[in-house]
């Protein structure tokens, strides 16, 4: 399960609307609970560095990712997931999304943006232990108040 504050949930949905008709992307920071849930305590927008097909692909510059990870660790946060949008496409993972997902145990959040408006937001956990057995599994998103555990 992914637990996320309303401000971060709305921020990633707005990000998708602002970058439409291109995909947006970003990082979810927070903590891993002992029960397997991931709790988002902040989010970081990233630039989509894909130039060949930004309307249906995204890429986060590795240097930007390292910076976000370092800044998060300074605040006591880990990377618990990633988000991106699907302009005029369902909020379901694609084969490309699976192929390009490498952070096992993290959440991959996808928001469908239809004609510039965010509609459905879904999350998937990257399960498995290595590339040949990885899979994205549906997971519940719980929008919580900032004080919830």
C-alpha cells in the first residue's frame, strides 16, 4: 500500500496537467514501514529528458535522481517510489514502464491525463528480486492526513 498526503497526491496530478500533452515524471520520498507500506512525506518534480517521444515516454536524468536522493537522505527520507503521467491513455502500466522499472519494492504511480485534466491515479509495486522475475502489482493508494502513521 502507498500512503500519501493530499498535497503530494494533488501535486503529482497537477504536474501531469501542466506538462500535457507530454508525460511528467517525479520522485516520491518518505519511509518504508515494517508492514510493507510506503509512506510518502514529500515529492520532487523532475524534468522529462526524453526528446524522441515525450508524449508517451519519460526519463529522469540520473544526476537529478542522485541529487534528489541525497537531499532526501539529509531529511531522513528514502526514495519510496516514482510517478509519471499517461496523456490520453489509461492509468495502467505499459510494457515499457515495466522494462524501465528497476527499483524493487518501490511504488510506481501513474495518472491518466485526459485532454489536459487528471482523471484516474493508480499505483503499482515493483515486485521480484531481479530483472527476469520482476512484475508490477496493483496496490492501493491511501490519501492520508500528514499526521497519520
